[in-house]
């Protein structure tokens, strides 16, 4: 079942919610077979064979009708069509440079009222049809659509998977030679997939002053959407109609959950026609391997997706020169000079308690969290969080929801957590073992050493090698630092480091979609992150309607951005590490680095893409009544402690309502606890 696009409203202004196109004249009439008048009005009848899709999509066949979608009504006569691409004067290139002249204006005549047309480059098109002396015109938005992975046809998903697999298996040079002429903007849009793994990792860790440019900042989600859009540009060199799908675990659970965790795995998402890995949820015992089962993904459309074993700057840094520019390229090389491979198990896969023989292909254990039912409760929480985002009072609440509990879900529950011998690690240290473990691996180093100064990971277990007090700190501390980044780093390198050490630095194994900036080696990374962008879209859509402000104004009004409290490079008018990502505006220089403002304005305009909402979920469905049985509660007993606890997770709380929102998160008290003891003394 498909639903109409929710993006009939563009963030910042509204259009008629009952239409998906803007009519620009009164429809005329023609005479029907019995002499009756029939309105001449252009309609979209289907897109790619799906009749409920009511807007064209790039490079998907669109059936247009001059008289409605009931062919029995159409009188036999000549219908002449003119379809024109509408130039965008505010862009450096009003018409896409690679758009053939014959596609800018198309004129065709047919003896019947409907015909199939392929809209190509995204944008607005003026479509007119004449029959006899009658004419009707309409303006159509031709946009890419990010939709739930099971709302895609099999053909659509196969095209997407083929393109991403091609990126994985094809070098940049060979890809440009084979597919470059098909790229939407330039041959240089094509990169091998490892270039984007490098961009994610080194864009996160390279600059010692600004620190992470992609995580732990107010703009974390726009930043992730930005670099994954570059992946998408490369994908479209192979399959120009393809877009990243998103995976909505709440909607998926509403279709498949019958009271057990294993019922969630009945979803086709984990089957052979999508992402595979369903069987990996079951623990394999006695398989004869000394170090445990690899849990490789050996089925699905991304079966046997390889993990790069190559190490060193020549392989990982050189693509960044072309992709981002000399600054990030040099910073990558500087990192290797100072740190060598001290953070990695293989390639740029962050340290794990696995031997190299278990790190050759993507691994994944969906919904396996140390044998617990944690992921059921997490999905239940996502249902509640979506309702909160749809009715939020301020953008800060939306951002804290999307950037922490929603973003975290994939790293925990899609990747999976386990140990080689089934031992269960302490739940109360999970935060330290998750995201903050990754922060500490990246934070500490010994100059020119190939060994990490604090941790060592061997075939079955990671251990502490020192108290870290003699280690050098990678990211520089800045006086009076009030950034989001500093909040996360401070908690990670104090309390979380202490928790790691208390547990002997014994953290669990994880799938490839680990807490790591190289997690996008698993293709499932993208479907989950587009779920976070979908969440953000819902929140911004509500907030723009609620406040009357545009999305960019809402972002610019956030205190940390308004007062320029973020680290250098992370404030709204700072230059980013991205170039050739979005269309340049008139007056801008092609190839220059975009600012965050440029990127957010483009993303929130929805000019070239939108999101489709999956079918509604019944609020009374019994799945959402699931209740935790807390085992190791970490109780928050007053407002002040709740604020501090949230700050350690990168969330700024400034009101009582935010305390209550935060306390409903399953991440507050540990994976098995949903209890928060915070009290609220007043607004």
C-alpha cells in the first residue's frame, strides 16, 4: 500500500494540501462520446507503474492523462502535449548543464488522452495539453522520493542495490570511464565507495582544533545528510532514478510483531530480496571456529559486501584531495603520520575484539543485543518519539530526539551486540562501551606509535593497557568551550573512560554498523540514517507550520548557532568540508566549499527531493504497550542531575518539559531500564 506524498508542503511555505501540482489555468472542456462536456485537466495517473504516486519522479516512467485517469471517458481525438523544464534563475546554472536540449522542451501529439513520459532532471516542469480548441496546463514538481524500503518496488530496490554494489566493486578511475557520462552533474560525481568511508571517518577525526565536523555538533544530522547525498550522486551515475531508502522500524514492527523478538525478523527487510542477515540473529554454537562465528551477511542484495583490509594514507587519504580538497587530504595524512594504524583492526575499521579473519565482509545481527529484548523496547520508544517530534514546541527538542535516541538505534539494534563466547557484559556500562568508547579510541594516542596507548583488542577480547594518563590528547581543548562537541568529549573522556576501565575495557563485538565513523561499510547504514533525516523532516515540517518561520530561520535561531558557540567550522555560516554537493546559487563560484547555511537551505527547500510517509500505524497496536522489566536502573533523582546526565550524552536541557522528554528515553538508565526518577520543580 502506498500513500500520497506528504511533501505537498515545502518547508517554509505551504501549497494546497489536496493537490500535488499547481494548476495555472481553468480547465477547458471537450465533448465526450455521447456529446457530454468533459473537463480537460491534466493528471498524473501513475509513476513507475504505481497508480497512487501523484507526482513525477526523475527517470521513472510517468503516465499523464489530459482528462483524468479513467480511460473510458476519453474521447478519441488528437491530444498535443508540450512539456517544458522551467529554468531556475536563482541557480548558477538555471538549466542543468547536462540536460539535452531536446529534453528542455518536448512536444508530442497522440490520438488518445494519455501517454507515458520520462521526466529526467529534477525541477519544475510546465505541462500543457491541447485538444481541439481547448487547453489545460499544470506545473509539476519532478522530485526524487525517499521512501520506506518496503514501499519500493522490487525493481526499484534492485536498481539501488546494483548501483551501490557497483560503487563497492569499481575503482574511481574505472567508474568514471564507464559511468561518468551518465552522472547528473559531472564525470567526477563517481567515486568508489571506500572514498565515502574515508570522508565519513576523516571528516570526523581529522581537524584537531574544530574536532569532529560530522558528529557531536548541533548540525550533526544535516552533516550526515550532506555526505550521504554525495554517495547518492555517485549511485545516480549508475542508476539515475535511484535514491537512498529509509527503514522505519516502527512501521515495520506494526506489520510483523506478534509478541516475540524473533517475529520482528519475519520482515522482508532482513530477507533475500532486501538486506538479508535474518539468520544471523540466532547464535551459532559449536561451529568449530576458535574465535566464534563471523555472522557475515551472505544473503540479500548486498551479500558478501567486502570490508577493505588495506591500511595507510595512500589508499585512504588520496581520494579526499578530489572529493573534499587539500585541507582534509593533508589532515588525513597528518593523522597517519602521528598515529599510524593504532586505532584500527583492519583498513579503517575501528578496534574490535575480532581477528582479521572475521573482518573480511559485512557482518550484522539485527535486533540481537546480548540475548536481551532491548530492541523491542527501543522500537516502542521510537513510536513515542515520533509522536513527540510531530508535536514539538521547539527545534531543540526535535534535534535532541533525532541526534541521540533515533540516530543511535542503528548502531545498537541493526548492527547487534554480542561476545564470542556468549558472556554478558554489564548493561550499566553500555554508554561507555558504545559511542563514548569510539570517542576514547579516537581521543588518545602515542605519537608515532602503531599501538594504542590505552586499549588493545585481540581475537576475542579488548583489554586496558594503561590508565591513559600518559597518553596524548588528539583533539585540542579550547578555553571557555561551550560547544556541543565539548560536552560529549568531556563526559566520554572522564566518566565513560572510567567506566570502560572499571570493566577492564572489555566491550562487546558488534556488526560492521558499529559505533564508528567507518560504519557506512555496511549498506544498512544508509537506510537507517535516512530514517533519522525523515524524523528531522517531520519535526521541521511541524515547526515551520507551527511557528510560521522558514526552516533556515529556525536553525539560525538556535542559541548555539546564533551565538556562534560551536567549534570552528561547525557554526552556520562556516565553510564545510563539502564542495560540489548541492547546486551553486547565482553569484557563487563552482567548486567552492559550501557553508552550512547553503546546505540547510537546500535540504529544507525540498526543491529536488522529498520524503514519503509510510502507511499509518494504529496507536492501539499491542506492540506499543511493551514494558521493560528493569534490571540495573541508574536512577536520576533530581532536575540538576537529569540536566547533567543529558549533557553527557550531548543533549542540552533548558526546561522542565525537556527533562520529562529526556527521561522517557530508554538510553537514560541503561538498555533494560525505561525508568527515570527525575522530578520537576517547575518551568
